[in-house]
C-alpha cells in the first residue's frame, strides 16, 4: 500500500493533483508571493524564510516522508490545460486504527480563487481518502469569518460540527475555528431507518 501511495496523482476534469517536486519551487514561490495579502489573514505567520529555496526543499522532503509513512498526503494543484500551479491541498494528521481519519487544509492563489478549482480538488481528495485510503472521517477547520471557505466545505459535503476555541495561531494570534467533518457513511440528518 505504501508504494502505491508514493506515486499519487489525481486527475479531475480540469486539474492534476500531485506531490510537490523540487522543480516546483519557482512557480510556488511566485504564486505565494503574488497572493501574500490574500493568504496571510487565513494562515499561520509566515517565517522570514518562508519563500526561500531551502524552506521549499524541506517542504518537498516532508511531503515525501509523509506520503511514504502514510501520515499525510500533500498535493499541489495544477490546471491541466497549461500545467499552471493554482494552489495546494493536504490531507494531514492521518490516523489509522479505530479513528481512520484525516484533516484537510488548502490554499489557492488569489487569481485562481472562486473559479471552482478548490472545490474540484477537495472532492477528488475526499474521494481518494474514502475509497483508496479507507478513511472514515475527514475534518477541516477555518476562521468563522472566512465565509468563502465555509461555503466551499459545505458544498463539498462537510457538515458544521462546532467551534474550537484558540484552535490555531493565525497571522500571529490564537484564533477560534469553526470545525467541519465529511463522513464516508454520513447518516446525519437522515430520518429513514434503512
């Protein structure tokens, strides 16, 4: 199973999702830099060397180790028509045994936002997580005021579960997050007994 996961490549109608490689550095750094003001309000504080080649190299090695060990699935998102990097999605904190769960996190470059790319990527990762990785629960969290992200999660089958107090440090401050979950066999809201 580990060998299969190492070669993960997901295709959707408009996107290719694959792990980052060293050759992705320049497009990644350019997209993150161009989208800095768009991303910073929603992300942990960027380290001074966030956009450096060394930090990116560490990111690539982390991705390789995580996929190999089955603890995370970090993927870059490329538009198939021209192989342009548009963002990234990670299925992280993968737990096995009784939990069979993971946590989704994602970002998209400002110029590619609100075009349906992230919805397509999330749906692909959810499908892969449930059918190939055999997970039962996928969680996600976002800031309460991040209406686009909340709407996106709901459109992708995630349901609101509550608020986590001081959940993550975002832009230098401990912030509450609204929590969502997508369940493989979701019965929430169903009234039939079948």
